[in-house]
C-alpha cells in the first residue's frame, strides 16, 4: 500500500488489513494489524494529500471487547483497553473479522 510503507518498522509484517474503513474519533481509517502494532491509516485532503496515522503497540493491549449497537443499522464496536482506550466502529461483519484477528495477539 502506497504511503503505509513509510510507517512500517523494519521487518514489521502486515497480518491483516480491513477491507472497509472503520471509525475512530469521528474519522474513517483503514485498520492494519501487524505483528507488532495496530495501525489506523488514512489519506486525507482533496488537493493537498496528507497521511493521518494512529498506532497502538500490541504489547500495550490488555484487553479487547466486542459489542453491537443499533436496532436497524447495527454497528460493531471494538474497545481496545491498554495504556489508552480506543473505540473502533464499523459494519458488524468487518468488526467481527477484525476482532478475531486481534484476539490472536492477546
């Protein structure tokens, strides 16, 4: 993925990439899980492009919680507990897949 390579550490391996964007902090990101980190990545801007990157070290993750909200348009929510707490939201199918991927690293 163009741009993302700039943010990978030497010998860091990508294990999973979300097909669809997920929401974090009111913004959309693609989720990339490597053997070391969870990376939220987005290219922003119509004319002047810039990268928007948020990372969480897998070693700092203490727990992961999955839940669903909504009656008609259900959304999947993953809460990642660690040094900080992160809340990721998206389609239930995408979030269940991401949740299963993340569990392998706990």
